[in-house]
C-alpha cells in the first residue's frame, strides 16, 4: 500500500494492464490504498462481475476510510478498484487493488491520512 502510479488501462474493458510506479512526491494519477481478498476459496465458482464489483466496493470503502482518514462519501477524492476477471479467477486470483485518485488530475504527494 502507498505505492503511487500511473495506470495503463485496456480501453476496451478498463482492466489494468500495467502500472508505472512513480515517487509520491512527483506527479502521478493514483495511489494504492488497499490490497484486499475477495470471498471464495480457490475452488469457488466465479460469482459474476456484478458480485465481484459489489464485494470490491465494500472492501475498498472500508480501506479508504482507514487509509485516507475520512469516510469515502465525505471525501473530495475518488477511487477505482481492479478485480479479477473470470479468466484470472479460474487461476485462483481473488485480489482486489483499491486506488485513490483526484478525478484524473495529477497528485504530487501521498494522500495517506489527508482527511479530505
């Protein structure tokens, strides 16, 4: 957590293809504030995109408040999350990466504990 980066996203489906890691003191587009695990053991069936997104949102909302220091609904910042696809789920991927951003504007510091 706390890694700052510029995402490289597939324009067809918004999946994260790569991340260009940046020092948080330099302009960047996002900062990781949570790495969480979805429910379901390694043999669980893929629950579908809507269920995966719902679980990810719940996990990221809680992690946002802990990391940023304020409830997401009261914050000026946005966040996105990256979840397993059905194909990666079948390979055992249950990870969710939560990343805070400033609606596309560059950020030049860490947002940990900013309470905004």
